[in-house]
């Protein structure tokens, strides 16, 4: 609950007023009275505590408000962006599980898979008579992947 309050408060104290930015444009030809009515309709003229309680109650009922910039309900924007958000979350989750997966893969099996992929399927690295550097590529990757998992976990802990 504290994070919700903090997020709401930070958005309110940032410079700028979304209603004024949207409707104070001289091209729209709105009078100061009409702009004041718009601020009242959006609740932007209410005290901060009242805006917070109103927003919290509305969110609990599934009403996420109206996007002044996009001109549609926020729930409609959420639904429209849900597929992309789910793709991002799924890819992030899969990438986050790689270190744990890499540490649990037997090294000999990983080597066989890498040879199968890079030598036989893609034909990038020859199996017979590779150059000295080509002969090191797959063994280095095979040894590095299981080691990278604990190193990634240590790095992520130090970043937090």
C-alpha cells in the first residue's frame, strides 16, 4: 500500500498538469472557464488526499481512469497492450531462468548439443580438422555456460 501511495504522490508533485497540458493549447480555443470546468470534471482541482482516495476506490472497482493524452479509458489501453506485455514478461522470465538451467545441465551433454547444433546443423564449425581457434570455440562455450550461471547470480545480487 505504501508503494501505491508513494507512486501516486510522486506523480502528483511532478511539474506539469495533464489537463492543462492537453486543453490549454491555444489552437483548441478554450476559455479559462472551460479549462477550469475540465479540471473539475477530471478531479484535478480537488485536494491531493481526496484525489488519492478517489483514485484508490476507483481502482478497487476496476476503474483505472481516463487517459487524457490518448482520449480513451486506461483499461482499454491495458487490454490493447496486454499481448506485448505478456511477451515481454515471458521472455524476461525465460531469460531469468537460464542461469539455473545452465548450472544444472551436465557439461558432456551440453557439449554434444553444441556440436550437433553448430557443426552438423548450422555447419559453422567443422568437426574434422578445425583450425586451432575453431577447435576451441565449442569447448570454451561448453565450459563457460555452467560457470556463467553462478557468476550471473552473484552479479545480480551485487546490483540489487
